[in-house]
C-alpha cells in the first residue's frame, strides 16, 4: 500500500463523462489497495471564462480579486469529482487549498507554495478515503486566496506528493508522455520511457509544454518520482500496464540512459529577435537596455553580447513574438538615444531549436554535429546559446520544422 | 456617516452591465459618506448550473460537496463586484464566508448562522473600503463550507447588519417593495411604505416571496431595520429619494399604521389538501399520520383536526401540490390500514388565501368580514386557520384570484 498522487488536467475534467472516467480510474487504484490523493484542474474553459468575465469588468483587474474568482474553477471540479467517486462506491472528500492548508506567499496570480499541512490528508487516507485537493491554489499568511499561475495544478500535485512523501505522482494529461520532439512537426518522434528532471526542465522551458516548469523544479528539489501519462486510455486498463506507461521523470542518469546523448529536440516557434547596434561597451549597459523591457513585463529569453570592438558592441536578445513590437518601440523611442546606440534592428519571425540531453555532459562533438546537420540543410544560424545539457540556436522561422526533423534524424532519436 | 448594508439578488448581479450598475449605486452611497458592506448573490442561473452539474454526476449528491460546489457562485460574483467598484474608483475587497468569518452550524445546504466576526470588516470600513461579502454561505466549526439554502443571501445580509449594528439593511431586488398583494393577480395592489416584521413573516411564509423567511426572523430578533427596494432604478437616483423608496420593515406599530387593520392579502396557489377520514381519536394519531409525511421530506402547512364524534375524527392537512401524489400514496398504502382510518380523500387543486395585519389584534370582525366577502362572491371555504395577525382560508384553486381581488377591495387596500 502506497500513497499515490493523481493529477488531472482541464481536458481530463472537461465534461461530466470525463469526470466519471477519472473517478473510475481513481477507484481502480483505490481497490488495488493504494491510498490516493487527486489534484484536479478546473473543467477546461472554466478558468478562461472566469478571467474573461473579470477583464470585461476591469481591464487591469486587481490580482487578489482575480484569484478569489479564478480559484473557484478547481473548487467546483474537485467537488464534482468527489461526487463521482461516491458514485463509484468510494468514500471521498474534497478540500480547497485553504482547507488543506496549502500555504503560499502573497504573490497573487503567481504565488509560490511555502508549505502543505498533511495532517488532515493523512487522517482521511487512513480512514480509507480518497482525498481530492483543488489544484492551482493556496492561501497566503493573511487568509487571502492565491493562485499559482497557469499550469499551477501540476505544481500543486508535485508539492502534495512531496509533503506526503508519496510513492509516485501521476500527471494525467491529454498526451501519453514526453516525446523526443513534437510529433506534429516530426512524425518519427518517439515517446521517452524516462527522462531526467534536468532534461525535462530544459524541454519544458523550451516549449514542450507537457508540465509546468515549476512543477518540474519542485519534483527535482524534493525528488518526487513524477510520471506523465495519458488520461485518454480506458480508465480500467490493467494497473501494471498503466504503471509502465507514459514518461517517468527520474533523478539518476541510470545505465539505460548512457547510450542516448540527446533525449529530445525542443523548439519555440513564435520568437522574435532584437539587436541593439553598436552600443558603448560600458558597465550597466545591459541593464539600461533590458531594464525597460522587464519593466514592461516582457520576457526576455536568449541574450547575446559579443566581444566589443573599438569599445562598441552589438547586443541581441529574443522576446516572445507577441511582445516584439512593444519591445522594439520601447528601445527605439526611449532607449536608443539615451544609451547612444547606432540603431535598433529586429526580426519578428525567428524560432528557437534546441537539442537537450544529459548525455551531452560526457560526450564531445554534440555542438559540431548539430551545426553540421543544419549546415547540410542550408539553414543559417542566427544566434547560439548553450547550457550544460542543451544547445539552442535561433533560425529563420521558415526553417524551423526542417531543422527539427533533420536534428531528430541525425541524433538518431527515431531509433531505439 | 453610518454603516449601511446592501444586498443584491441574482438578477441584479445577472450580467457584467448589471454588476457595473450595482457598483455605481454602491459608489454613490460611499461618496455620500456612508460605510457600505455589500452582500451579493451569485449571478442568476449560476447556482442552478452548478447544482445541475452535481446532480448529473450523482442523483443524491453528498450535501457537504454540494456546498463546496454551490458556494463558488457567490465567490465569483463578489470578486467581480469588487473589480467593478475599483473601476468606479472605490477601494474594495471581497471575502468568502470563511474569510470573514461567518460561522454556521454543520447543517449542509441549510445551515444556520451562529456568529459573524466583525473585526476584519470594521478595519476595512475604517480604511475607507467597500467590503463585499459572499452571501448564502459560511463555514462550520470543522472548516467545511456551508450554504444557507435558497435565498440565504438575504439572511447573510441581515446577519451582517446585526453584527455591525448597521443603520439599515437595504435588500435590492427586482421588485420595488412589498405589495398589499401580487399585482399580477390584483391590479389595484399597492406598494406598502412600511410593514411590521411580524406581518412580513406572515406575508413571506404565505407566498409573497420577496424575502427569505429566515432573514425576516433574523431582522426581527436583532431589530435590523431592513428595506426592500428596487435595483432596477437608475443607480444614480438621488440618495434622499432612494432612502424613501421600497418598503421598510419596522418593529413598532407606529401611529400611521393604526388606521390599517389589514396590510395585505397573501396567497399560495399550488396547494393540495388531504383528509384522513374517520380515524380513532387517540393520542399519537397525528404523529402516526404526519410522521411518515415528514420522513418523506414533504412540508405540511395547514393542519386541521375537528372535534371528534363517537371517538372518531377527520384529520385534514395541506401540502405543496408537487408533493401531493407522493403524500397521498404514502397514506393510502402505508398508513390507512395501520391506524384504522376509513378512507383517504384528497384534492390536488386548492389554494390558500390569507389576510394579514397587526391591526387585526385590536379590531374584531376581520374574520367575519373576510367570510362575508367570500360568501358574497359565492366562494366556498374548504379550510380555515387563524393566527394572531392572519386568517387563512383554503378555497378551490379556480376561485383564488377572485378571492384575492374581492378581499383586497373589501379591506380597502387599494386606498390610502
């Protein structure tokens, strides 16, 4: 008998019938003798409906009130799931974040979990109950409801797993695991049985949006065995089969992994790059350029500054394409003259492609193989950035899919 | 500067535009220097949507989970109203019942308020904030969310008014006050400027469903000056005019009331009556008849048992028409033989008409005037029941409207 955490996304909770399927699946785990805590998201569409209502009333809604409103979606789906479990003959109880208690800081709409009280959950589990806990939310030290931001239910589930020292945290979603790359771009993409949490971190942040990145950080920090698997299988599928499905996020680079240098190809299609041309290479210049961008709430991803020549350097960075015009205008109108840059150049149609793998650490030649592959396809590399387990390049958007497919093949990700 | 409580029903909160109108009205009161606490219902239709979802999942849903689910409707509307107030330039904060705290017992779906903590509300009011508190709900001693049952937001508002010793509790609704009778039945019906809370109690329980009856009991117990008024007027209507509109529920029978013997004609259209014929007149017989009815969760209204003749008596009572068949079958199949009754008779098409007024206490002849009026119209009286300030008769449904109009006229309710 082990404590198992189940997390179900909005699509998995999207209708009465789907909620009933979730209940059937949970009931199966309970009957097999496991203690199960379920963390559901809001029914798909519900959070957006609530946020749209709020924005219709106020263009820049107060974040505390937004959280009061948005958190209700999970409260409803959790209550409904408890009822569906009752229907399956399972004793079940649902709790909102403040009832558990899930303590967070006060950063409304993007709060961080500070701690989870486990007494109530353990008591219910020991009574044979399924415990349903609202994902996405908690309560701050002043008794205000907080939410964890988009995808926050993943983090809730992993945090609950950590607090209960659960055997495994199962993240049920509408894909059946983590793939070597997006199957829509490369038909040879293959599901990974295992991935290290560091690779997962790079894959998640690079656009393979299977798991919220903070949940992966959490899983890494507290060594929570986390599995991404499909909620679209028959809910009564044999337990042994289900326990081997999906992709397990592990913490050891075990022997079966040694063979693979690269685990996957990640990409972010909708990027844009901006170059500040010929700026004086003096201390504080990066801050003078990126400070106003950050103040405008625009995320900056890759940043490159080359060796300066004659005391001047070019400064290039990428932003999400949706923020490109805003960022460009900001630099052109408020920053260029101020810092004495020669010009601002931009390209709103670039994409980022990355190869990711812990095997990279002990294998030389990954970068050269990547660059050779792209070169053989005639793809020009616009920017390069590297970390310990990934290499990212920025290319013209029109070459992105070709780059992904070529790299997938040359690193033999289609095989094994 | 006084503390004023505003309560808005689901229709008044039914759309973004209406919520904005509510905010305009509240802002007007704030700018006039009042401290305002607002208690909104869920947006119209929302509570039903949630309950329907629950019932789709479980035919007899667990009441604790129902309350977890249903209580979210008010949390959303309260958050939205806070945002709309911000839009009006008013500092505002919304609280769910458990955040206030509104303490209740543990009778899920029909909980009773045990106490309200007022520190947080007072602190916010003193900071110049409008405080928005979810109606309809509270939290039990074990931290479970509870709801107060249909119309419970009225009770929430009056209870908050009592806790804060508010100057007045304004119940904004889609009618502009309490009428001498339903204007749809009698076009001469006239809005009452004042009504005593005892009369209001009788009017409410008799089917003039302007206010939840428990809120009126609460208002009476804690002497909360409560006013029923329209939320459909221009929200920027002059404050002096608004403060005189609607119907004020008072606690003194002041001089202006002496003239009126009767304040209104109440009625309940969809009644049914059942007679248990010739039952032995022995102790416990009423319980043997009504016990099974109560166990089946059927409300019994009027009960009449006549003087027995030869140790036998007839026992008659009324039930809501929707429960008639169930009640009838119950008596016929399980009770009749058991208690030795001769037969069970029933009439599913009767209505109740009542004259209500505190003036009745000091005026004789109300009953005889009522009976004479009905007799002159050729209306047969099937049952009679009286209390200190009301007389009710049951008549054939087809005569109900005629009875209401005739009584309205004979007691001169159209005049003054």
